[in-house]
C-alpha cells in the first residue's frame, strides 16, 4: 500500500470512528427491540442509503429492493487481492454455514462488491465469490457508482500503482471493515478486523431472530 493511500485510508477510518463515537455519545442507545451483540457495533440511528444499482454476475441489477428482508454483511474487495479478500470471504463462508439452519426467507446474507471493474467483470466477480460460498451475493459497477455506494457506507477504496509502473500492474487499497445492512437496507452496524467470525455469525443470528 502506498503512503498516500495508507494516509487517506487512515483519515477515512478516523473520521468514521469519530462519527460513530459522536453518535454513540450524543444520541440514544440502539433500539431496545434489538438484542445485545458482542462482535459488531450497532449504530444508534441506522443510516438510510441513497438509491443504488450494481451489476450482478448474471447481468441483472442489484438494488435496494433485492436486499430487503435480510440482514446483509457487505465487504469490499477485488479478485486479484492476495490476502485480505480471500481470507475474509473464507471466514464469512464459515458464518454462512452457521446460518444454514435459518429460514431462507430471512437468513443473513453476504454481499461481496468488487472495486476493480477494470479487471473484474460481473461474471468474474460472481465466480470468485461463489467459490467461497454459493449463496454469496456479488456485484460490481462503474467506478463512479462504486465510489458513491462505498461513500454511503463510510468505506473507501483507491487504485495503488504496482512496482513496475505498467498500466495493468496495480492493486486496490480498500477498507477492510464489514458493514451491516438491516432488513430495511439501512447501514445499521460495522465490524472491524480482526474478526471473530463465530461471534459475528452469532450476533447476526440473534438480530435475524429478533427482527420481524
């Protein structure tokens, strides 16, 4: 990761952390209807997301309506990622196995978003994500749409040139946090690495059972 990219990511993380601290300090606690959680941080006031349309591997659009009715874990990444992305998706696949006994109509879901549309077609993004778990939702979009979607979740990503300087030699620096969307598709919580996946899975199971 370049120094500039690392600095920008640090600033974004600090800003997000300060915003979350301020909301917890100056607003009421999270809704009492929700159970206590251990591994995720719930926002006191879930954030309504702007309309978005991302492209899934089968060519169909992924919109707010497609995510309604489920708790969804959103993770940004890219298929050429050497370590963080495959590790996190493998961990999330473990959580998905924990949720297998829950009804399909309300079972928590994982959404993987590729932030590298230059190399990751919607089909490649889907094939990559499904290799970890068949139920994972996967999508990408043009950069401008991805930036708007990521910004709405207080996440960041940016292209980082590789050592050769060649146009196709680059990586993508991106936020490693998981964002939780509630069944109304509002940003409702976050989980920061290192992840206790069993605890996160248990939290999502409790939230699912407590949400109409």
